[in-house]
C-alpha cells in the first residue's frame, strides 16, 4: 500500500475526498482543526485546499473540516476503539501503519499530573513518514570503516529528517553485514504493524516496537546479540543508564537527539552527562532538511 492509501483510509470521508488530488509523497504534515482551514505542509511550503480540492493559499474560504469530519477521522484512526489505543493517546498521539504519527489536541482529563484520557479532541496533526532510500550514502564512509561502526549521534531540530536518516543508516549497515537492534518506541522508524516492520530497515535488523527506550535497549542487548543498537530521540537519566549497559557490552550505538548544533546538544541537561564522557565518535548535524555536516567526537568538522 502506498503512502496515499496508507493515510486516506484513516481520514473521514469528506476530508479524504478533499485530499484526493494531493501528492502525499510531497507532504510532511496535514493539520486538521475544527472549523479552521485544513493546512498542508510540504517541502514547497504551506498550503490549503480550495473547493475543487486543489492547492491554494490559506484563507478564510479554504476548506475547513467541521466537528463531524474530525470525529469520523478520529474513529477511523482509533479503529473505532479508543480503549485499544489508550496508552498511546495518553502521550498525545497515535501511530499509524507505515510510521505516520497523528498528534492530538483538545480537552485532556488529568489525574496526578498525567493525562489519563481525552474528553474532547478538536485537532489532529498527521506527520507523514517518508523513506528516502540512499539518503545516507554520503554519510556512510564517515561512520563505517569496513564493518567497524563508529558510535554516532544524529542532531537536528524537529522536522529536518533525522529519523529518516537514522532509518536509512540502519538499513544500509544491516544489509552490509551488521546485526542491528532497533528501538522503535513510537513506531516511527520501522513503522511496524502488528509487530512487523512496514519500512525497509534491512534484513539483519531486529525491531523492538512500542517499548520504552531504556528497557528496549537492555532487552535487545540480552536477547538479540546486536552489533549496533539504534534508538531515536535519546535522552533522560534512564536512557543514560541503558547506554552504559550497551557500551559495557562492546556494542556500538546509533542515536538521534534534538538540537541545532553539537555545542547546544552538549549543553542539554538530559544529554550532557553522557556526552561529556566522550562516547560518540561522530556527530551528524542536519542544519537544514537533509543537509548534513559530519563532526568527530571533539566537535571538529569532518565533512
């Protein structure tokens, strides 16, 4: 199933009809808000939909989904069972097959400082996942020497493609001969559906889907004998302890983190204790979407 079909089946009928002409391979986000213009973000900018289903500038006459259209979309996304997706919804999102993540906003029900349910959902943000096979081609020579992988961290702000780059690195090093344990807590990298990866992550990759990162790293380490453990959006005290277990076992680490540059990431309180130890041999910084620079462990420019 292609990207368009993967997403359209989860949209309300009116919204799906309005988006029939859209080339989903160019779309990065679809934002739905009750009685406000439906906004599409792509690599070409921000657009709305006119009455004919064509791209247009965002304005008061743009197509705006009503509450019924949003409600039907929510029902389809949750497969008519909020209970089945309760744990994901508590975190503010649901992941669709293919790794597409749907963020939700509205009125939350909070107990003991944590979201336990949603009373009303009034807005959705569908983040469209894309595989870009080969996007790691230029990076690979700097992080892989024969079959020796260098501890690597990918750094970028949200939406710059770090998860896409991580996915392709995993695919390539796996197909070249390394066994990879992929931690996919939010189902965004492998895009698992019923435990089976929908995205190409290589044929020597073992995916642990939907499991908290710190626990998943240790489980993969103990059970799957990986050469490399790959994890998206590393951070936090528990993650740091799991990284210690990975390093002590002699396993290489590939991860991503939010940031604009190496210096900013090193100053991040949740990452600085780990980074100050000089673990990483390579930092890949995405300064613009899919535009990369490579630095060594000391922050010196490599490529």
